[in-house]
C-alpha cells in the first residue's frame, strides 16, 4: 500500500493538473456576447439576427457553442443561445434551483429580461427536457417548442445514477472534478464524443467554436455531474405531464441516436403530446453540429406551427 505522503503528493499533482486544465478548458470555451445578471447570478447569452425570438437550450455536458452552426442559417430570427447554469460562462444555479424546473425558471427569466417572449424554444438533449418543462410551466413565454434529440424520459444508467448521487455532495463533487478531470479526460473524452456523434463525424473546424474542448475544465466536469442530478430529479415527472402541453411541438430525433434512442424518447413523447409533429432523420445525437441545415429547417417549421413568421 502506498504511503500517506505518496498519496498526498499524487493528489497534489492531480489537483495542479486539474487547475491547468481549468484554464485551458476555459480558454477554449466560446465566449458569449454578454452576461445577464439574474437574481444575483450571471447567465451567458449569445445573440444574433433579428425577428421572432428563438431561445436555444443545450444538452448535458454542453454549452452554447454546440449550436454555433445553426443561427447563421436563421438571420431573419433573433437567435438567443444561453449557457445553462453551471456551464460555459454562466454561474451555477442557486441552491435548490438545479433541477429541470429550476433550469426552466432560469430560461424563463432570460426571456423576460430580454423582453423576448413569447419565444420559440429549441432544446437539444437535456435542453429538450428543460424546454418542455418551460412550455408546461410558463406557456405565456413559449410560442412553440422544437426538440432536437430531446430527452423526454427518466432513464439513467447505473453509473450515471451513482454520479448524480455524488453530485449532491458539493465538497465531494468539486474534489472529484479537480482531481479526476486531467487523468480521465484522455480516456472518457474520445469515447463520449464518439458516442455522441456516431454514426456521423465531427464537422471540420467544429471542435473549438463548438465547445468540444470545454470538457477539459474541471468546472465543466462539475457542471456535467450537476446535470446528471438535474436529470435524476426532474425527468420522471416530465413525461407524466406531457399530455397537458398546450403549445405546438415538433420533435426531431436521429434514428441512430445512441445517447437517447428515439424509441425511448421521441416516440413516446410524440404519442403523449397532443398534435406533436415528428421528424426521424437518419443521424446520431449531435444533429445541431452534423446536420445544421436540417435543424434550421425544423426550426422554421416549428416557428410556422407556432404562428411566428420571420
């Protein structure tokens, strides 16, 4: 067994590596156009275009850069892309506000602060669950919803459930993020990226502006752990509430999505939501990156369903 002093030195080296990764990951995280002060916390916002408002909500472990190929295709819409609480350049959620309903409330506050409602809400992956919750809780701020590979159910694998449980203990979560980011990123980073993009490829030039290197930061790893806790505490109730959704909905889900299979998410949600539209293109989980033209077309279709014309 290693001596305590040896273990302490190893921990110190891992922490130093983590702090170095923190700076590198932050430097490679796309910067927002501004940061809104909401309830004492800052939310990073990137805006472009003009016209009807489209609010983009990214998925678990992501940040605003995941959408960066889509807004240029929608210059006739006011595209508002946020870093959700605890990701990118946004502050972490306040204690007790980190669930799906809490993130939806933050998105509502952004719409209100910008005087931008009612908006078409676009949610990718976990952002889809948050967008649906927003439409249920604040229909006055939501004209319609477009889900791209949206999470609509409570499924979490056993390792993710364990990580979610650990995330509830702040000291343990932050210690793990600092110590484990540097040694584990080379192992799990390529695997998780492959899982997210397969069977498609990462577009050339996407990695840095798309924020794929943001995961080098222990802060982003901490945010990912927080997101797993968000899923664990908000997704089961969401599916039961979907039949009460009273806004136009379009669900777009890749038939080869290995992160959130369409048979467990898009299909049950489309059956549950009154009048929901459903597109099932061939593709994986990262459609905003791999098929931005398709996503832009879906947003235009969802806007038309919602009566928003550019």
